[in-house]
C-alpha cells in the first residue's frame, strides 16, 4: 500500500528528501501564520468604539455619549440594596 500524497516525491537521494520535508514544513508554517493574520480582530482603541443595542433593538454607538456624565445604576445582588439606598442617621 502506497502512502497518500498529492505529488509523489521524485528525489535522487536522502538530502533531497530532507529538503522536501523541510520545505513542506516551512510552507505549512507560513500558511498557518497567514491564516492567523487573517482571523485576528483589530484591537479596540477606546471604550467609545463599541456599539450596543438600545431597548428598541437599534444599534447605538457609544461615541454618542462621549463627554457626557451618565447616571450609574446598581444592578442589585447581595449588597446592591445596601449601597444604592441612602441610610438615615438615627
């Protein structure tokens, strides 16, 4: 049974076979590197470059809120009600 190969090696000696193997390894490494570059996502430079969906499902850029002070809401949790409610001093 012969090994599966796209192109059979027609090498004259052991050095040529080693060269063919090293060349194929280099080509595979280069192809993997190029695929990695293709699928890398650009880095996020700023918080304002994100886009989110509003309550109606429309896409809104956070650039719209740059320079504005937005109110912070507590999301609840174990201590959420302690920190979000004002305490009376009695």
